[in-house]
């Protein structure tokens, strides 16, 4: 696995860290359970801090409110 760029992971790295498939990461992003930033039409980055979140799986807006 490569090193995250300035605290961000791509979908493959996130999947490896969580022990799930890339498709599961995509589903989590689509359901709002994992915050992500779309850089281009094909490049998505996930904050490293989101992958360490003990409440992973809750909607991203709830996660953001609790981590503030």
C-alpha cells in the first residue's frame, strides 16, 4: 500500500485499511457513511481521519458533527 498524500487515501488504500472491497468503499461513500472528496471524474480521496473514526458507518454529516 502506498503512503497517503497529506492525510488522504484513495479508494483502494481505504479498502485495504478497512479490510473490505473497493466496491464496499464506493457504497459507503454513496450512502454518506464515509466522507470523500471528488477531485476529478475518476479520482476520489478519503480523509485518513475518517478511516480511524470509531463511528464509521454512520452518515458522514453525523460523523462530522461528533468530531467537531
